[in-house]
């Protein structure tokens, strides 16, 4: 085998193991990669547009919340017929505000508690919504969950500290 062929094969192997780059923030990028990669492997269409700075004061907590939300979207998508599977993740910093939307197609009704967060009676589930509630309270974020026209959406908006 020639040296150039070997180098090309190494490059292809590297590219196949390289993590997708969803944003500049390494914690949030890693959190998104886990479940979005699974969705891709399962043929679930995903739309991702994440424009977040590398240095967010809430990176660790937000990465946990996003990981939980995308995992929930993946689990819900698996319950849909193949032609009704779709996950969207959008995140933008606009001035001193951070806007995040995670949504997925889901036809079944979703029960919301008095705070507007989804509830489940399935044992071992619901931890992600508790982490979302904790994030909302700790960072004074606004969180809105809706289930309309076949889409379940979680919208998070929070003010970022002045830099």
C-alpha cells in the first residue's frame, strides 16, 4: 500500500470518528452530539442551528438541560411513524438574551403540570424536567412547553450577565 493511500485511509477514519460541530461551546456541543448522533443513526431527520458563545456562565447546567431535552425528543420520535419523526434544535444569542427551542413531532397529548412542564407517571422518567425546572429557577429563565399542531416544543429564554 502506498503512503498516499494510507494517509487518505487515516483521514477517512478520523473524519468518521470526529464529533459534529454544532457550536463553539464544547460542553453544549458534546451534549448535543450524543443524542443527535443517535437520531441520525436511526434515520430521524434533524435540524440544528446553534449559535452559542464558547464562554457561557451556565454552560454546564445548560448542557445537561439540552441533553435531557434532546433525549426526550429522541424517545418521543421513536414512538412516531417513520414519516412523522423530526427533531429541531435552535439556539441563538441575541444581545444579552439567550433563546433556545427544542421541538419534535408528537401526536399524543402531553400532560403539563401547574408550572407548564410535562409530567409522566412512568417510573424512572421525569428527571429531565426536574433539571429544567432547577435551571429555570437558578438562572431566572422563562420556560414554555407547548404541544400544538403535532409539535411538542420547549422554549427557553434567559438573560445573560453583562460581560
